[in-house]
C-alpha cells in the first residue's frame, strides 16, 4: 500500500472520546510504519475536486519517493 486515507465523519465531531481514539489509532499506525493522509469531510464536500488533486499529488510524491 502507498498510503492509508483517513476521513472524519459526523461522530468524529460530536464526541471527545472519538477524537481521542482517532488520535491514538493514528499514533499506533504511524509507529507501525503507516503513512496516513487525512481528508476532512468539510473540505471533501466543499471542494471535492481540489481535494482529489491534492490527494493525487500526494500519492504521486509518495510513489516517486519509493522508486
């Protein structure tokens, strides 16, 4: 895999424990060597094309770095 993509959702914004769990999950995955990319729902719904371009550029950069 090149990168893990994380997205927030309605429950992410509504509970402190969910945010804490997300941060803990990210910390554990990064320690295991995962590269994570987050897409915020507000950005996705507000400017999907821009977010796709940003993700595409990020993925291309990561793939080039592996070559």
